[in-house]
C-alpha cells in the first residue's frame, strides 16, 4: 500500500509534467508544420532533383530519415496529448469535490486542448509518413529501373 508521502510525491511530479508536455506538444506541432513544408518541396521539385542525380543510396538515406521523422511525430504527439489530458484531470476532479467549478472548467479545457493538439500532430505525422513512403518507394523503384537499364546494355556490349 502506498503511503500518503509517496502519493504526494507522485502528485507533485505529475503536476510538474504539464508544462513540459504542453511545450513538447507545441514543438511537435511546429515540427509537423515544418515537415509539411518540406513535403510540399519534395513533391514539387525535390524528388525530381533527387531522381536526376541518380544516387540510389542518397535517396534511400533521405527517404528513411524523413519517414522516421514523420513516424516520430505520429507516435509521440498522441502520447503527449494523452498525458496532457490526464494530468489536469486529477486536480480538476479534486476541485469538483470541493465545489470549485471554475478550477474544474480550466482543467477540462486544458485536457481537451492537449488531446486535440496531440491528435492533430498524430494525424499530420501519419499523413506525411504515408505520402512519403509512397513517394520514396516510387523514386527508389524508378532509380532501380534506371540502374538496371544502364547495366543491361553494358552487358550486351561485352
């Protein structure tokens, strides 16, 4: 059984987490906006320039790195959103027990806001990851085809 001292420590630590969670969510939303801009650049020019270079290894590295960033946003944003949902609910429910409805209202607003922010970040990351997977799969297939088209005539000439 947990002592009141250990429960108090847990409550204090949890209360301290709300601000970093909120900043983390804001950072991930900013990163998702940045990644959206990069994705537009990839789609309308960046991938064509990469294809023109013909460097399969570079395309693989770049694709993997950008897909991993989108996956990171997809996974972490909803987790932080859930943390931001649960952290203020404890004090909010305690305030309800004491008849402090304004504190409960504030806690519920923070809870819903962080949930929405976490889900938004997850959605953006998911869409970016899926689009980039498709785009880079197509690019790598094209580079592989071009590579085999160059190797084949060389073999025939020998």
